[in-house]
């Protein structure tokens, strides 16, 4: 097995475990704001995927991986913003049924 590949797989496996541990410690009510805050990071992933797809590092396989990464990252960004938008709608003030001049107590 190639030594570089072994190092990359080790880093990947460790990052999966660390990511799982970090996210599992976040209270459930904070998951949506956390996802909203990371949308900028996912935007950077989209740009990186575009660069990889454009440069086609590794020939056709590199192009396929780059395009797949770009599609998945774009879906993640759009979904994150959609969920954030729905979350923010929950906190908006609901319009009152009574006219503005009607002051019932």
C-alpha cells in the first residue's frame, strides 16, 4: 500500500471520529444555528470542487470526483440556507389580526 495513501486514510478516519465526537456533544437545539454558521465553509468547498473539476487533476477520474464534490457541496449549501430560512421564519413576529388603532385590553 502506498505510504501517502495510508497517511491520507488515517487522517480521514481520525477526522470522522473527531467530527462525530464534536457534533454529538452539541445540544439538539443548537444544530440548526451551527449548520447555518458553517455554510460559508461549505461555500469554500464548492469553490475548491470547481477548481478541481476545472483542472481535472488525475484525468477523467479527477474530473468525476471534482464534479461529484461540487454537486454534493452545492446541495449541502442550498439545503443549509433553506433550513436556516425556515428557522428564522419561526422567530418572526406574527401579524396581529386587530387593526393598529384598535387598542383592546
